[in-house]
C-alpha cells in the first residue's frame, strides 16, 4: 500500500484501529509518528502496546513481541513521510496526454508522481555509503517501489489481471516504463531539464488523480470505428458524431428492409 501522508494515516489509526489484524505496516507508521512527536524508545514501545491492547482483545505481549520490536527498528531507520509538493513539467504532462487513453494516462501520471515523491521525499535517516560512480549512474533515475495493484488503486482504475499485464506490456513497448528484476518500475520519461513546471500538491493518496483532472478535466477515448479522439460522455459512448450518424443511417435502412419483408404480403 502506498501511503503519501503517514502523519494523517497514523492519526486515523489512533481513532479507528488497525487496517487489518496486527499489521506491521500500521505499527511501524505509528512508531514513526510517536518518534516524530518527540517520544523516546521506551515511550514508543508503551504506546504501541497500549494501541494493540485497545484494538486487539486477544493481544499477547510475548507472542507479538517481534512485531513491536520490528516497528521500533523501522522508526529508528526511517522518518515519518510527510506530503510534499511534486513538480511535474509540461513536457511530462504532454507525454502522458499523447497516449490518448485516459486509463493509461491516469496510471502513468500516478507512477510519475510516486517516483518523484520517492526520489525527492526520502525518509531513510542514514543512507548507505555508495561510491561516486554508482551515485552518478542513478542520479537521474526515478523508480516506483510499489506493487502495480497499489498503483492502480491510486489511479482509481479497476481492471482484470490480463488487462494489467497488457498495460504493463504496452507501457514497456512504448519505452515509458521499465519493470526491474526486484519488482519496482523505472520511469523513463522524467524531464530532468526542469522545463516549465506545473506544481502538483500531493496532499493525500486520494487527491492524486484530482490533480491530473485539473490539468486535463475531460476524459477522452478513441472512436471504435475511425479511431479519432473524442470526449467520453458515458460507458456506452464509443463513436464520434460522424460514425454515429452513419450507424444510425445503416440501422434505419436495415429496419426498413426488415419491415418491408415482414409486411410485403400485406402491402401486395
């Protein structure tokens, strides 16, 4: 699960409890939240235990000790992720828009924002020592370290497994996204020239697609006949005006023929 605003996520956990039973992710976010508030290690551990006791009636400190300790280790190594403003360039938006497929566009926009957020909004407290050549190699590389299903959820796209595979294949063939051996995705169309930038204020996970809709409010699709780009008005809307008129003419001709053959004996 991609969490852009861990502070808000932690505050919701304190009100509503676990997102699922004894979630390590939930407890580690809470541990980072308590550290962010200035609590020491002992206080954080006590707060986590109190949280577990409140929202898990069968909580056992001995059985669940590992998840508490793991959460404490995570908060020692990683800071709380606070939302930040991500700048998207016009070149990047134009690259996305040229796909002329709103479903693909939303997915690619989410991947771009997440990749820039992960690159620029680092939470690791102590970075590993990396030699200069490796730093130079990855300096301008942007990656999304999340499952594709999580990306689809942020993009508000609900599709089958076959369609997921097709989209990833298409994006790879177009050279826009490249799947890595460790399950992350490299974004290949990031504009590092910092040309005209469009600030996208990613306040929460929910408003990411709203940011794209502000830039491109109308959803477009390809006409199923002539393949021209048209504005999508409903799920049944698949034809441009010209093709729709031709279809109506053809339907009328077929209806006249059907009526004539069904009633020709009466007419004669």
